[in-house]
């Protein structure tokens, strides 16, 4: 999955305009709530085979933070 494809998925999860979404986008400017967290964790699990505990996301501040687990082996 490319970064652009992942950003497309994240735009859907975050209820955000894809054209305005970049790694620098602050999560407090999009819909980053408990449902988005669950959808994000499911995306990472099923697309990348990584199991992240929800608490590991508590310090995420930008969309780039959401991209990091997908790009790290």
C-alpha cells in the first residue's frame, strides 16, 4: 500500500478532505475520536498485520504519526 493509498483510507476514517490531508495535518483539526481510533487500529491490523495497542496512539498529534506504524517494518 502506498502512502497516497493510506492517506485515502485515513481521510475516510478521519472524515477529512483528502486534498487537505498531509503528514503535517494536526489530528485536532480532523475527527480523531474513539471510533476513528478503532478504525485506524483495524486498518493497521488487517492491511499491515501489525497489532497496536490503543494506548500506543495516545501521543499521536499529526497524520504523520498515524502513517509511521505502517511504514516501519
